[in-house]
């Protein structure tokens, strides 16, 4: 006869397996729906010159895809794109293309197929961790699954399945936060280091770690860090990926800040205080307006995080918004979609209101249709 503990474990295992099956269904259904619509657009709309055309999966190679695949296959180079003076692949961080290179032998060296597989595997794992993170926060099953569904249907969520670094960033961010909340300091530190080697906002994890530990452990331990040095590992490791990339840039080019230099010259990224840049974005009539509207939505969700007393998550999301808004160029909703705590807060508020939750998912899905169209035709709206 099975013991009560064994029965409880079996029930927990079956419950988690059921949850994973639901997440897998949402993941697959959302990917297939967006991919099918994107393929239809590619087949019936004249695509601009230079936009990849061909099989249905080719719609997953847009914007930065070529840069990442080039790094994965040939490494970094100071060669400039003739059509974009000043632009080199040093503008892109190394973790994602390195992962593609390491996994490429599993796909007979086919870089694009590897990139798509890596992105979608990272996304699926991220969705599972997002669910577990919500449950760790004490959210109910309905709110956790709604948060997962939101990530799958939010505008620009197709980018999470494309040959780009967003899904890897999302996975590393949720793993780092999850491990820190479970006091697994070394695992959180490693994920945080890889996070800042994926995208620059990864360094902001240090803020989350400090705020979280001060709120839960007080501040006095900061006066005697040698007594519990493991607590400082996530903070110390958070910028490590960025620092290592700067070191590589210095060895390769003589300019430790080659990433910022080529972003400035090739993409017109210049620092503008967010309180000056935001009104400019909001008053524009081009692709910059959706960026501003997305920022407003995230800031509303930051308020919800504060209401839920998730101060560490609120500080991280707010800092990420301010950092992105400090760039002179526009950027797409894909910069906001990886801020999963914001969407979990929205899901928690909506979970007890089925009609509003359904309306929210419907509106997000409808807006996503327009973004998939813009993505497929490589319209500046989806930049």
C-alpha cells in the first residue's frame, strides 16, 4: 500500500504534468496561429526588397536575425553593412549567437534551424518557469496560466519564436528571479551573468536582487557581508556578462564600448533623458508611438506590482522602462514583452474577472494580428 506522502507526491506530479500540458497547448496553438497568418501574409502581400522570402519559417527571420546568424557562423567582425554605415555586429550581445553555435551540430550545422529551435525551446521553458514563479508568489492557478497566455498573445510575441534573443532573455530573467526567491544564490548569480551577456538591461537584475534581499532580510547584513557572502553573488554577477563582453570588445577592436559605438553610429542610438524622449515618442505619428503606448501600459503594471507589494519586480520593470526610453531611436513592443512580472501582475488582477480577462486576451490577440502583419512585411511599426 502506498504511503500518504507517496500519494501526495503522485498527485502533485500529475497536477504539474497537467499544467505543463496546458502550457504546451497554449504555446503550440499560439505559435501555429501566428506562423500561419504570417505565412499567408508573405504569400499574398508583395514584400519589400531585401526581406527574406520563401518557406513559411522564413518569416521568423526579420530585423536582427541576420546579425545573430552571422555572429553564430562567422563570429564578430568590424565589417560595416554598406547599406547601413557604421553598423557592425558588435552591436549584438554574445550569449544567444554562442548558444546557436554550440547547438548547431545537433541540426547538421544549419544555423537558422538551430536558432528557431533554441528560441522556441527557451520560450517553452520560460513559460513553465513563469507559471512556477507566479505560484511561488502565491498567485492562484488561474492567474498563473493567464500570465502564460498573455505572454503568448501579447503584441509582438512572434519575436519570442524568431531568431532573436528575446526568448533567451525571458528565460534567464525568470530563472534568475525564481532562484533568488528560493535562496539559490549561485544559480541566480549564473543566470544573472548570462542575462547581461544577452541584452544590456540584464544588469538591472542587480537592482531586483538588492531590493528583494533588503526587504526580506533587512539592510544590516550589508554592513557585514563577509558573514553571508553568498547573498551578494547575484548582485556581483549581474554585470559580469556585460563586463566580459566589454573586455572582448577591447581586445578585438581596441574600444571596450564598441557595442555602444556601433549602436550609436549604425542605429542612431543616442542617450536622451527619458523625461525628454518620452514626450517626443508620444507625439510622433510613426513607429515610435506604439513604443510610448507600450511604456505606459508597463508603467500601469508597475503600479499593480507595487499594489501587490512586489517591490523588487516593480523596481526592475521601472528601471528597464527608463533605460529603454533613454535611447534616441524607437524600439518595438518586444522590449516590453520580456518584462514578465508586469504581465503577471496584470494577470493576477484580471484572474478573478473572467469577462475582463477574456476581453484582455481578445484585445491583445487582435493587436498582435497587426503586429504580425507589420513583422512579416518588415514595416517600421514592428521595429
